[in-house]
C-alpha cells in the first residue's frame, strides 16, 4: 500500500463521504481525459472514472482498442468519446487539444498515463541513443505539450487537476532504467513547478509514483513475472487521487529508498550495484 499525501480538506471530504454513505463523487458531471486508455492502467482508470458519472475522453494510438473501451463504457450506461492520437507527434497533440476544446469545452481532469518503459543497461544502450529520444518523446514532451494545451481553459474556468502516472523509481534511482526514469523525473519536476504557477488559478497536480504494476509494459522483464499490482488496483488509486487531489502519491518503499539516497548515498550506490548484478538484462533488452 502507498502513502497518500492528501490535503487536510481532501481527507475531511473523503471521511464525510464514507460516514454519510454519500456515493456522489466530485468527478460526477465533469470531463476527464485519460491518455493510454486502450489498455493497462489507462483502460482500468477509464472504467473507474466512468462509474462516477464523469464523461471520459479516451486517448491512445490504437483506434480499434479505444472504440472497444468506449463501447464497453457506453454499454454500462457511461459516457465516453475516443480520440486516436500519437502523443509523440506535436502537431497531432495540438490538433487533439483543438478538437477536444471545441467539442467539450475545458477539460476538468487530465490523467497523463500513456508512457513507454525501457529496462536496459548502459552497456547495451551504448549504440541506442534513440532509446532516450523515444522515451522522452512519450513520457515527457507528449504529456507536457498536452497539458500546456489544456491549461489555459482550466485556468480560465478556475479549476483543473492533472494526475501524472509516474514511478517510484524517481525516488529509488534503480539501475538499468536510466532512459525511463530520467523522463519520468523530468515530468515529476515540471509538474511541481507548474503547480506552483497555477496554484492561484485553482489548477493542481498530483504526481503518482507507482511501484510495479502488471501490464504489457512490464511483461518483457522476466524478473517481474507475476509481481506487482493489477491495473484495477492501480486505477483505484488514480481515482482516489482525482477525487482528493493530493500533491504526491508515494509508496513506503519509495520513501525509504529516497531517504537512504539522501542520508547514505554511497551505501545506497553499493546496495543498488549488488541488485544490478543479481538481475541481468532481460532477453528483450538483449534483443534475443
């Protein structure tokens, strides 16, 4: 279980809903855009959000899978719209923003979930600089461009909340994830600064530093087989973050790792070096 660092007001609101049994969610009647909604955490989040009574805007590259998710939401009485978009294409992101704002007005909540993970040692990355470029394109530049496009309307209406699906690795600094964690750390830092600039306009950000979740993205690493939370468990935490709008959602392990990194950095280096030797590159990383 993770530590949810919610504001006191959010905790009070959640407690009132539990005590009174009021099923109403602050998402009811709102518009929520979820990227990477065709599978994994994004798909599970879309279903969870739709059940609150929100209108879900589904964004991903695979149009056929998005239509499948949209149909499932509508068949259970929910409201959804699908938008196929390659978030690494800046012009496509700008066109998406223009279309969404024209059709739905301001987006109230944004979940930046779409991403790419690469677990590969520096040794195997020596001649693969594109690993860094591709990862930054989808994990950092894509969500920043999308958020920047939607921010003016959020600020004008005086409300908005952005949830970024990140990794506990931004605290742990795990070996073999240099490309992935650098991109997630960039988004983590950008969002903290953006939140300070938009604080007076009622627009807030949550950085969710997840531990391992069992999705297609983690499947190529043999050491992760059968481990981690389910997409549905992760989605439940995303939904809670949307409703309560905490600043950060961490795990206890991530907090401990960050503390060790600060208080005993060389000890931390030695420990992670040992772990690095224990868990070699996967077959996928080696190209087998």
